[in-house]
């Protein structure tokens, strides 16, 4: 479990954040700094955790998640209960091979049913020089074939 989370000072001055409800702002700060968040900003987060930690009702949790999803701050998968903070790695980049190794293991733990699994893999690909050598073959086997299948199916129509 991590000890702290980084939140950019300019978080508060971004126009879309100023338009969010107070509950959505609190939820965003919670997502960035909670013990559930990890090195890649992609993690399992059942609604019960949020309700318990923030003392929100079911309705309040769902409204805040919806607002954060609509503004592209997060990608929330209702089916798997996994979440991706959209620009997490932009503000918290992978700095070294040790972090790269940890990021690779976190990627492998993401369930295949998570709707943003390929999105986080694409983002991690930008850090391939800091990830273990086995990342490229894993990426090629698990993500590139999906892209090729979609392209092939699309071109045949």
C-alpha cells in the first residue's frame, strides 16, 4: 500500500473541475489519494469502499462517478468494479525500471473484462523503455492482436 499520493496544485484551477459538484471534487481527490489507488491509476474499487470511506449514499456515489466519467476524468467499469484515472500517468509518470516492473505486474492483474484495459496498456506502451523486456511480447500478444482483428474485420466490410 502506498503512503501518499500526488495532486497537482493546478488541479483546482482546471475549468472542468470548477464546474463539478462538491461531491465529485471530493471523489476525485479521494481517487487520487486513497489507499486503493496505485502506480498506474487503475484499480479495483467496489462501491462499498467509496461509500464507507466518504460516507456517501449509493445515489451520491453513482452521481459523482457519473460526473467524473462524463468529464473523462475516469473510466469506470460497472461490470468489473475497476476504474482508470484517465490522465494519471501524465501527472505521475513512471520514472525508473523498478516502477516499470511494478507497473507491468499491475497491468497483468487487470481483468480482461475491464473496458479500459487496452487504454492503460496503450498508455504504458509509451513507457516501454522503463518496463521489463517481457512487456513488449505481452503487449503484442494481448493487445496488438485485438487491434489487428478489428482492423481486418473493418477492412473486409
